[in-house]
C-alpha cells in the first residue's frame, strides 16, 4: 500500500497517472505488454509533465523532457494510441460494473436455451446434452 508520496517515489508520477504509466510500460499482472520502447523512466518523465496520454504532444521534440529518442517514442505513441487507451482501460479499476445482488443469483439452475444454439454452432451437441442431463440429475 502506498500513499500519494509513496506512488510518486516508486513510479515517478502522481497517482492519477498510474493507469497511463501502465499503458505505456505494460503490466504483467493484467497481461498487456505496453508500447515498444517505452520504459519506466521514460514514461515517468513524460507523464510527470503531461499527466495523461491525451496531453502528450504528438511530436517528441515538443516534450521538453530529457528522454532518448523522443521522435521514435512519439511515433510509436501516435501509431498505437488506440492500443495505449485500451491498455489504460485494462489497468483501471472500474467501480461502476454490474454486480450481483446476492450469492443466490449465482446458483446454476441448468443450461439456458442459448446453450443448444451455441452448441449447434460449434458442433458440440454433446456439450448441451451433458449439461441438460446434469441439470436433470441435480433437480431430482
């Protein structure tokens, strides 16, 4: 656990920039690689000044921070900007996701009607049949 000062000390950016930082450098815990060439020191230097991906100028020469190959890094960011936004979203905890009302809602009551259609599409009718038999055994 880190407070804001601890985040700045460890990562070199303010806490609100951490998802952007992870989008650039990657995060093995969430399973995405980041952008090629973007290391932790470079991302920290750029985000310490610009805070978020959208604020980073498209031309590295405009950054005004001491990083190597700013032109190449800027080109990578421009070319893979949508991917960086996806990585940032993956790295962001979403607090407005739908959640269940109770554990009872998670109880399996048997296959839904869509299972048979799906099984037909993937040529897996045996899957649907097994699920139906299992539901019948549990009901008795």
